[in-house]
C-alpha cells in the first residue's frame, strides 16, 4: 500500500462579465479555483460573497491569505467600509483536480438600478484550506464600477445632452437666428 502525500495550492479568482456598468445593467460573476498542485484538493469549502462599496471608499483587490476565519467573513468587509456583504454561493466538500482551473456556480447581479455612480460591486471568492497544510484561507476580490453613461439625443435636427427638453418635441421646432458656425467634434 502506497500513501500519496497531498500537495496542492488553490488560487481563487472571479471572471466578471464587465468591469464597468451603468445603473440598471447586470453583471455576472463566475468564480474560478485553480489547483497548481500535483494532487487533487479535497474536501474544500468555498464561498462567493457579493460586497458593495459606496463611491469614494477605497477598495484593495489584492489576493489575501491567512489563518483567522474572522478575516474572511462579511464582517471583515463591513469593517473596512462596505455598505453590504452577502454570501451568494457556497459549498463544502468540493474537490479540485490537480493542475486544473475549475469553474464554479455563477451569480448574476441584476438589481443595480439604485446604486450610485462611483459605487463598486465586488465579488470575493474564498477557499479553505487553500493548501495541504490545512487551517488556512485564501480570498480574491474583483470589482465592477458603476459609471455614468453619456447621453445625447437628436430629434428633428436639435440636440441635447443629459436631462430633457422642457417641452416634449412635437414635430415643430424653430431655430432662431443665423446658425452657420459649427463647434465641437464631428466624426
């Protein structure tokens, strides 16, 4: 009988459908776990969190590792300024095949309409244990920025940006005066 010593190192990450969206658009986060070891990693606990940061809050997307479970829960994120944190997916006893990247269950965030421009929707993927030594955690964080969308309307030869005209276009509009000068960029 031969005993094979476990040898694995797991690296979590997230594939985002977009790194920038406008309020009301959806973003899909697909968690990935790469096993760079020579043996299958099992049993592994993994989880995906959705973390929202308000505009102006600094967000560090660097990979984190450690042994304190409290440093990898939602309380960690709310403690550094997140306005919310929710576990979206998780599983216990998952196996990750050697020298393979495994795609886990994706989550799509659709209710983005009320998020302020400048907010960040982040997804954290955590695995434990991340190597054969046990008792340790590794987590990655990937974010999508909520951005303003440029808005330009052209109706009947009239243009405006943002907002709207005080009187809706009724098909009759006059341009008063001599308008022979052109300004701006026209591609």
